[in-house]
């Protein structure tokens, strides 16, 4: 069968409610769960997806300052309508993405507020390095902590394995 005959059939099928329910609208998602400072779950229609914020790495929930960084992200986006710019899938099946509320780049806000490192190993947004350096200079969030050392999450994950 020729492609020009199959394509109209495919389009007609995707116009049906069944196909529409399985499609993710990246421009209109509702945040349903915040795991930590860089991982969330969001819903589009009946479909939920796991999202990992790109270019950043926040303390794990059980790490020093992890609860504070999760709380920071929670306040910004829980139950909010977000849009995402998907970049890739990680090995756990999560969508790696930039997250936006209107024009606000939430990934950048996490770094600016001292709740995440610029994740140099997986950096898609080079501006993150300057934002992290600024937060360090101003001693914001993670960088204000004097009573304990906060191990970068990628180091802690490596030590656990």
C-alpha cells in the first residue's frame, strides 16, 4: 500500500478520542507530584509523565538541604499549569525538559535560588553555570550553609553504587 493512502487513514485515527487521550500536550501540563528539587510528575489529559529538569542537579530528598530544595520547587509549581521543552528521555524513561510557567524558566530559577547545581555533565543550557556562580557569590540557598557540607548529588549517587 502506498504511503499517500496510509497517511490520511492515520490522521483520521489520530483525530479519534482514543488517540487524543494518549497524546501529551507539552504546552499544557498540570504538576501532580514534586519528588525533589529536580524531578516531578505532570499530567496531560489522562496521561502522566515523569519529568527531570534539564541542566540541573538538586540534592536528593534525603540529602542535607534536599527537603528545602523540594519545598522551593513545590511552592513554585505544584498544581500549576506548566509547559515544557522536552530534550530527551533518560535511562529511567523520564522526559528531560526545561519547565516553564509563562515565560519563567523554572530550571533556571532553581539554580538562581541556590537549590540546584548546574549539572555540567548533562548541560543543555550553558547559562546555568553563570547562574550557579552568582548564587554561590551571593551565598543563597545551598551556598549559605556553613554548618555542614552538602555533597553534590552526582557524587552521592556514585558513592552509593
